């Protein structure tokens, strides 16, 4: 007996645009007069041992320094900025020059990334060099000149023992291991190849190294050594370059000629006519940053037109144990003053871990994000079973608050804020959205204290709640 069996499996799109465990709070610093461009931008952020925030620009000179006596005898400098969490500059900020062993280096090369060492001091990469800067007074402590390289260096990484890992953006060069005095102690990788990379992160025990992939979109490269410092790190895995966990856009069409021989319990399948179509989204992480506990990697997917129209221009958070994407942070090319993200180049956490500072290259700014009360970090990405508008948090608030809402299906959403006289104050959302959990930030800086109403309209349904602004 011969039967024709046709099997069609359709996996529908299931996605979540929730902002995970973090919501936008404010802008820490923005360079006024800059524009959204690929030519220059914010290219690094870190938090020092006292909880102050350091950052710098790439390709955008922030000052001039006189080098001689003639009129116009100046040189452009790329200054290093250090501010308190409220944005107040430290007394020595900005830094235009560093003196190392009696030699003055003017900051004529733009930043390639920065991080903080185990003593709270700043490790600052430029073209071919990395500086160690005292976080208490902004003075130079040491300088490492990468041998035989004049091009861009990566953002450095530091393990729990204080070892520093530093490579180059270009391929074919080693990944160096330095001690806390910036003295080279060996190579973690003899010649890194297969991808250009801007950033390195390392596990606390030094066994696991992770690299972004700039310009060729092959995801996150993972290298491992069971005895770091003794054996070189070898390639272990590559992840992140397909659909993030919980997101599917795959259709399988399988046609099988099935022969049943003898009894109906014996089946011999001929799968010579099999057609499988799978959608793949490139993942192009411009930056990698690891959470202080080492459990998660924040990977900044490059701008959407270069990588993925659906997943570009956002931060994606990966579990280091499973190498799966958990959720995203940032509204893809959204309002930069309300949680929009364009092209991330650095993430750094406050000393208590409750605040994260994000450097955005395209928007030329450092933004401040805080813990989201609505979503847990291990929340599975599932569709809500009902439409719901949640109470804003915090409430009362000053000056900003987060408004969360759940959509059980795709649809047109309009979220509007009114005062008690019924006057429209702001339109926070007015667009077609996918089903999922959503969060938006409302900033009342320009409003007076009082009671306000936020109303959501979704597929013909309307819901509203009150919130209190107190200044």
C-alpha cells in the first residue's frame, strides 16, 4: 500500500518589543549642535570607582589646544569628560592632555572605547594606544603602545584578577593580556581573525572572552580557555546571528512520499522532495558590555539599515549561560529624548547596579536607564492574553514616569496625555504595533504639578488612568 503524505508546518511570527528590565529615565549628556550621522558620535562610557560617569566622542573634536605662538597654531583635541551622576562636571573635566612619565600626550586621537579597572581607574583606548587615568584627579598613570599597530584598538576588558584584555579592530593581530600596570604578560589569542571587532568582554574568571563583529554581521564570537594565561583562548561558539529566542519567522514546507510496508507500524519515508525556507537576520554588535554579575551581555546591534530592519538600532541582552537573547532595550530609531536608540557604543552600570548608562553613537548622547518594575529579567517572551493599560510608575513622579501596556494582538495604538481641562498635553504613541508588552516614558519637565490623564486607544477599545506630577 502506498500513500502520499503532505506535511505543512507554519511557524507564525511571535515577538515582543518590551524593553526588558530597563526603562528610559533621562539624558545625562548631549553634545549640542551635533546631528545624527555616521561620521562621528559618542563612542564610550564607563563608571569609575566613585560612581562618576566618563564618556568621550569619536570623530568630533570638542576643543582646540594652542601648540605654538603663531595665530591659528592650534590642534583639534578629543576631550575626555567625567561627570557626577547628576551631570555636574568633575573639577578636572574635561581632559585635553595626559602626562605619562613626564611626557605630555595631547588627546589628538579620538576614543575607541573605555572601561574601568578593578581599582576604579579608567582604561581609555585610542588609535594604537591605551591610557590608564586616575579617576580621583584625572591624571595619567600609565600608557600602553600596542606593538606594530597604528590603527584602532578595541574597548578593553578586565577580569576579576585585574588582567586587562586588549585587541585591535582590524583582523590578524593578537589579543594582548596586560597587568594592572599595563605591562604585557602574554597573548590571549595569537591572531584574531574572522571578524572585525570594536569591543571585548571577559568573564570574571578570565576563561571566556566575547567579541562583537563589526562590518560583517556574524554575531557574537565566544572564545574559551580552561586555564587562562597558560593556554590561549580557542574559538568556542558564535551566537546571536539568527532570530532571538522567542521570535520566529520561519516557514517549513515538507513534502514526503511515504511508503507503508507490511503492517501499518512500519513506515519508510522518502524525503527527496523537501523545501525549507528560513528567514535570517544578521546580528552586527557594535559594542559588547557585560553586567557586573557576569550573567548577561548587552550587545548593541548596529543601525537597522545595515543589519536588520526588525532588530537593528537596539540593544539585545544575552544570557551567557545559554547564549540566548532574552529581550531588547531601546526603541528602534525612536525619539532620542524618550528611549530611542540608534547605534550603541557602550553600556556602564552604577555602583549599586540599579542604573545603566548607554552611549549612543548616532544620537551623540549618554542616556540614563533604570530598573523596570513591570518586567523581570528572566521573563519568557510570550503574548499577553488581554489588552491592558497599567498604572504608571513611579506615581507620583518628577519629572518622568513609565507607562506600560499589553497588547494581545497587533493593532493601531494611540496613547495620549491630557490635563484636567481636557487639553491634549502629549501624544506618546500613534502607530501600528505588534502584540506584546510595551513601555513608554512620559517626561513632564515642562508641565506644572497636578493630576494628568493618560488614555490609550487600541483597535476600537479605550482605557484611561490618572497620574500625579509633583515638583
